[in-house]
C-alpha cells in the first residue's frame, strides 16, 4: 500500500520546507511503523480492508459539489462551529469565536509558523502507527487552533467533519491551549456518501500550565473506516477530559495518547460504544505519567450486539520519577449475542514505587435477575432491556459536564439501543 | 381468582413441585408455610413466571386464563405481583423512573392513557405514606445501598403503585426488625380489600401475627400436605414441621 503514495507529487505541491521535511521523514519511517502494526492491530484488520476497497492511500481532492452547497448540512443548534469537508477546514462555512485563532497553517505568518512548529507533528504517534504516518504524509494543510492565555471560553465549539468522498480523506489539526485558559470542543463525523469511505484524523493537543480542555467526540458513521488519533501533551496543573462515543460503523479505531509531562496533571478518559451488525470498535489508549503527583482516570463501557467486535487496549506508564501517581482504568462490556466478541487488555508498566494504580475489565451478559425484576412489574422485555442498557451507559454519560451535549448524547444512545436486535 | 391444579415444576431437571394444588378466592389471605427447601419460593417464582423453572405438568389458572404461555410482564399486567425475597439492586435506574414506566405500560395494556407527570407524582406521594418511604430513596437507583428494611418497604411501595389483584409476598419478613415488620404489614393490610387476594410465603408464624391469614397451608416436599385456619400456624410454631412429617 505504501507504493500507492506518490511522494514526489506530494512534496512538489507542498510549499513549506519544514512540512516537506516532516512528510518525507514520515515516509521514510512508514515501513518501520508497519512492524508495530501486527501487534497494535491484532484484532483490527483495518489495513487489509482498506487495501481491498481503495486503490490508493492518497486522497482525491476534487469535490462532488460546490462548497456553498454544503451549507445545508451545518447543524442549526450550534453557535460556534468549524466546518471540515473531506479533511479541509472551510472558513466560509464556519463560525468561530472572535477571541481564538483558527487558521490553516499555510496562512500563518512566519513568526506564527515558528511558534507552532513546536507542536506540529512533534508528539503524534506517526513513528509507531502506520495510519498516523499516512496522515502526516497525505494531509493537506494542518488546521491550527489557539486559545490565548488567561481566557476561558464558556461556549462549546463544534467541529463538524463531513466526509463526501469515495477516496481516503485526511484531517490534521493542532490545538494549543495557553496558560490559565479553558475551552471545550465537540467533534462529530458525518458520512454523506452511500459508499464505503475512509476518514483518517490526527490531532495534536498542547495544554499549557493550569489550562483545561473538554473534548467530546461522537462517531456515528455508517459504512466508514475511521481512524482517529489524538495526542495530548499536558503541562503542570492542566486538566483534560475526553469523552468518546462510538456507534455502528464499519471499523472505528481510536488512538488516544496522553503524556502528563509535568507535576499535578489531571486526565480523564471516558468512552462509550454500542455497535451492531458486523462493526468493529477499537479503542487504544495510553497515558504516560512522566512526573509526580498526577492523576489519570479512565472508564470505557460498551455494548456489543450481533456479529460485532469490540477491542480495548489501555496502556498506563508510570515512570520512575512519577511518584505519588494515581492511575485508574476500567473497561466493562455487555455482549448481547453469541456471535459478539470483545478483546480487552489492560497494560500497566510501573517504574515508580509510591503509586496507586488499579485496572479491571469485565465482559458479561445482561443481568437475568434484574431483567426478571423489571418484567415482573409489567414492563415488556424489550423495554426492560433498554432500561438496563441505558442504565449501563449512564455511568459514562453522567460525567459529561455540558448539559446540552449530555442530552444530545443520551438521545443518540437511546436511538442506538432501540435499534439493537439482541442477537 | 387463582386455581393451581396438580402443579409439577423443576429447575435443571431437579423436581421441586410435585403435584401442588391451591385455590385462592378474591378477598382471601393465604399463608404458605414450610421448612427450608420445601418449594415455597419456587411456587412464588413459578406463579410470577420466572423462566428458570420448567412447568412439567399441571396448570395455573388466573381469572380464568391459563398462565403457562404468558411472560412475567404479561402476568404483571393481568394483576399478579411478586414481592421478592431478595429485591434486586439495579444501578442507574431510579425507582421513580422504573415505576413510571411500569404504571404506564400496565395502563396502556388496559387501553388507558398514560399518567402525566402531575398525576403520577400525586399517586406516588399517596402510596409513599403507606409504607413511610421517602422521596429521596425513590430518586436513587433501585434498591442500591438500601438497608434490608428499605428494600422490603420498596417492594410494598411498588405493590401499592401497581394495585395488583393477587399479591405474593415471598419471605417478606426475612431480614426485618420488629418495627420494619410492622410498617410493612400495615402497608399490606391497608391494601387488602374484597377484590384482591394475598398469598404470604413464610418460614415463621411471626409475620402472621401482623398479616392474619384466612387459610394456612403446609408445604412439604413439593406438595401441600395440610391446610387449616390461622390456628394451624400456631400449632406449627409449637410443634415444628416434624410433627406433620411424622403424621404423614
């Protein structure tokens, strides 16, 4: 598949010398990232599927419609939104708050470029992950978002990704939250084609001292192969809250890598998935405790129906320097069918001796005793199951701070649960 | 109202009920007593429709309908209520939400309109008084972290909300102190009327001081071996179950 990438053409189209350098070194490292593939994608045959469906890893840049014709697809309910079409930021269809910087990398001043080169492609996982390196090579013009120091943005910013292409699409963004600032994003992905599509997204997020980020994302795309890698670097006293919701698609692979580089960092990772048919949902997360006194807290829950598969892999690293670390991890699954499957694996590497770490994973079925209890009060079997499953999800949704987003996600879960076939 | 004829039931090929017959009319209270393992809780579960049990012979008629083909939800809608010996804890579902769904699904099955929020709250307030249960408890997840007494009160609260025709109380006295026992019994007595019936399943005579039965049946080895009035319970208390076993 690597040979389908025309590096010469890509480099000739790229004007920025630093980006050219980044791309060619990613290309050189691609073969070695394939060495990791076997282990990291043990249960997720993403590459094989993509080889079968797509002639090339490279994107097709022509659009099916004129840009302004996509306007109707913007949700009315959002105040601030960034509209991304096939991985490209569309300024004319977006509405950003005045006090933050949102720009394509190519449009930045030389000085600004210098500033962002500290983050851009500096801590992503493209050295170890084949699809992240494919993103580094193939993405066209990174989107830069920066919140200046001492600013707390009350309103959430929606990032709407629309996929309207039968070729692979790549989206790349850098988010920089400066000291003492606070921001919240909700990202969603929409597949407007009726065909199989492939969307590949890589994000790098820098949280400076004492900053806070809420990041909500929902993946609800029929017939899409979705690769999403989020890479976070946190400075002291910063907080990140990630909420990842995944529903029936073809294959969804999420990498969430968080580096807690300094003291007193706080990272929360919550995930919920409900899938049916023959979907595959794979969450790979890693938290790297690099310094003292930080807390990471992770809880993923999922419901797997019909012939679907779930994969969870949670890595926690606690370096020798990272004394007084608290790291918690848990993954719970309910299988609704004999054909449903889950592979779940906690992976802890602890080098410090004064730490509190816990992990646990469960794979089970619906509680028959609880089901009988509900039914014995006159509630139909179908509704009793829905009640139990939405109760199962509530432990994750109750962590959502934003009431509007919480209600939206709860409704999406209800719709999904009602559509399950339980077998 | 309830007529059980020659009922045989087993679980995992172990025979538990071996030809049990029982007739309960509206307005009556029946007590089923018996030693451990005699099949008392099985009888309660089989009437409520628990799927773990196989009914291998006999029939259960309720208001003229044969129950064996009906699921537990359909039986509840017909008017059967089981107060559990061990009420289940269900994290994430509040009792209030649970009861609202149950009340309205039962209403719907009878062609009635669902209760709106105001009417439902009014009904709830009224029934809460009956068993002295607080709103705060009902807003919490079903039975989660409840004491033994609170769980049993919640059972009787649910019974009051659903207004069943036949209530089966499975070892409702187990795990209750004397004050809680009084509250629960008062609740049950307040719900009694000429139209409904109650079956009390219990080990001990103690509960029957508070919920006074019209009939007492002794269940041993899957069959009712002796029936009588409330004095039978007193006699049992005095002489123990061996007294009947020996006589048989």
